[in-house]
C-alpha cells in the first residue's frame, strides 16, 4: 500500500475507533507501529525450494532439503525425497571410503552410490551401515556425500551434508561444501578421492572421480552399464561380498528387526533409521530411478553437432561439464545427444516341444523387463525381471513352474540370440535353484533347464521342427 493511501485510511477512522484499535493491538504493538512508521509494498518472501525433478546441483539439492526444514522425527531417509530422477544405483561393500560398508549378523550393509545424468552429472551417496564412518561428529548413516561435475572429465566439487535424527535442520549450502576454510576431508588418505588442481579463483576443493577405487570385486549390484556386479561371492578386502539387490537387502534388514532373522541389527539404536533409508531408496529405484518406465534415459535424442562432446539431452547443445549424455552417430547417420547408459525394454518369448533322445519336454517362456545397456545386442539384468518359465518333462514327470528370476543375460545378432537365466522355481512342488539356456539360430531352437545346485537337467532339449521357436526383441 502507498504511504498516502495508508494515511488517508487511518485519518478517516473516528477517534473512538482508534482507541479501540490501540487497545486491541496492545501498547507494545502500537509502540512498534509508531517507531516503524508507515510501510510500503509487500514483505519479501524466501525463494521456494527447488523441486526434486529440477535438482541438478549441490545448491539445488540443499534448497530442496530446506523445504523439509522443521519436519519432526526426521532422518536421513527423508532426504531421498529430493533426489533427481533417472539416477543409477550401485551397491558396493568396499571399505575404501569415508562411508565404509559393513556386515552385521546376516545382512550386508553397503554404500549406496547414485549417478544422476545432467548436465551437470550429480553423484550423491548414502551408507546403510549404521556404525562407524564418523565425520564432523556424525555417523556415516547420518550423512549424504555429494559430488557434482565441474568439467568434461567429471572432476567434482564436493559436499558432506549431515542429517542427524530429529527435527530436520535448516542447511547452508556454503557450509556443506568442501572448501579451504571448511575442508570435508574428501581427498585425504589413500582410500579417498585425490585432489584436482583448481581451475579458477574459487576456494572450493575439487576432487577427481573415484572410479579407480571402486573395486569391482566389491560391487554386489549395479544398474550402471559401465560397471559389472559380481555373480558369485568374492573377497572384498576383509569382507566377503555376495551378489544382492537393494530389495533383498531391505528384506534382510526388515526380517532382522521383525524377529524373522538374525537379531544383531534389532539391538542397534538406529535400526529403524537404517530400515527407513533402505526402503526409501528401494522405492526411489522402483518409481523414479534409472530404469522405470516413466524416467528411462533414452537411446535417442535431439540433434547435435559436436561429435563426442558432452551435451544437454533437452536441446542437444554442447555443455562444458560431464553429463552422461554425449553427441554420437546413430543408425540414421545423424548425430544425436543420447545417454551413455540408455535404458531399453526387452521381451523374450517362445517355447514349444523339445526332445532329448526321444524324450519330450514342453516349454513356455515369457520374460520382459527394462535394462540399462549401451548396446541393444548385449545386456545383463538382475532386477525386476517379470514373467514366467514353465516346463514339463514327460519322461521323468518333472513339472517346473512359479519361477522367480534373479538374473538374465542375452547376446543377439540379428534374429539369432542366446540367453541365460537363473532364479528359483517349484520343481514338483519343491523350491529349487534353477538355471536355463535358450538359443535361437535360424530356424533351430534349443532349451535346457537345470538344477543350479546339482547341474541335473530337469527339462529341455532340441526344438522339434515347426513346433518350437524363441524370439528376443530389445527396444531401441
């Protein structure tokens, strides 16, 4: 309101109304009004928090988190709400980090690495291990470590964001960054990042990517097509790592807390936080992560003109920072800005009549899923494989049904392919670990389903002409 308008509005009041107004406000309020005098315009408001889908930088992430400020009974699990979409998740049991994995009771409790496409490439990480890894007085499970690419090589500015249990804190972006005045120790010791020479006058401490230290024998699961998860137990430093998905980890934690498994976890004071964090990350993976139907990074994109350069997937423009999108040639001889690790759909269908020495097996295969792979002719999936495999061996009267899959790998050249899968099934009503191989070469099909523990063949053989076939289709 303008000053002249304010004066006219008050001068028109009857005297008695002014006295009532004064007593209604109270003497203190009137005194404040007298000191401040008339006011003009509206009261400034704080900037609204950045929405999760718009988070690209450390400052964006902190802004989004500040939208949660004051939330009661909060924990590190609440921060998952502010992760941007399409982040790939890698689980590592490595202890070569300021966030060290551990094993408690029956449960592996890894470091959870997220790699989010940009620009710029955004890389937060969490720790499911509820003990140790203390920095700045905060346990590893109560901190989010974040890297953000500053150049095409992927060198990063770094932040360490503490979220202690209780009321959600108000954060200062400058206070969480690793700078010469507030060194977060990201480059200390042989197990951490190494320093990257400053390229400007900023006081931020830059770090090289830690890929060389991400020990492959410690990766128990990954959605990143540039990495490979172990398929059998491996020695990972002092730990023994075994393949395990995020969903299986969360089940292990939940079983322990609910008295269905080893109770070593239940006794921990922050066990509930650990379960909430794991469940929040699993929900993110299934609804907003790298390979969900709504958010898949595409194998196609806008036109671009700077071959090999990092690019913006919304415009095709060349960018100066690592984005996990690059300008590459496509089959149509155009250059497009596409994801380094695009997500593709796949379907494996088929079956029919198969023979071994005259013995008949009837087979049916229907599998589908989403998988991150740069090459449609080769992929490996170990998460959310949908569908069924069923078979009946007439000679041995063996029925295989209700298969739940843990892995699927395939290689395809044209219409020819080979696929290998593993999981558990009911074999004549008994839960059994199984493996299968399916191949299609020209008009020839073969299938073999085995007991994974004994290698005994349960069903399959060579496909009978005109009564058996498989088909594998992989999205662009």
